[in-house]
């Protein structure tokens, strides 16, 4: 018997909590730097551009803090496309915070970063 058919769907609009797990196509790749800084434990995202910069529509960072609180913010408050060296800052904790970054590119949203960050 043939395997069951699978379907996938993706949204073409920016959503507050993207669910896409698709892989970002190479030609839409962009660079970001994400790090937690001393002394205040703030989490900084810096947009560094890349070959997919022309397709980049929006970038959103979600921080799940060690105390269980969650905060989401869009780069530039979602008012314009990302530009080289744009920066987004979210308060973190002195514990380990989970950071996820989502890119909306060419109408689809992709998770491009998902890592725990410890206080340095």
C-alpha cells in the first residue's frame, strides 16, 4: 500500500507566533547575531543582511525566560523591512533563556534560530 499523503500549509502573512518548520531556501538566507550581554542580561539581535536581504520582510524574536515568561518583539516594530545593522533588544534573565528568531521572507515565515542562551 502507498504511504499516506501528507499536506503542508504555510501562511503568506506575518503572524505573531510563526509555526513554520520549513527550511529556509539558500537564496533567501540572511545573517543575524544573537547574544546575551553583561551586566544586564539583555538579549541582542543584530541583522547582518546577506544574499536573501531583498526578500526579507520581517524578523521576530521570541524569548522564553528562565522564569517562564515569554516576550515577542518584531525588529523595527514590524513597521519596515530589516536594514543592515538593525538591532532588537529584549530583557533576559541571569539564568538560561530560550531564544527563537523567525524570518518572514518572500511571504513565508521560517525559524532561523532556536537556542538556549546562558548569562555570560
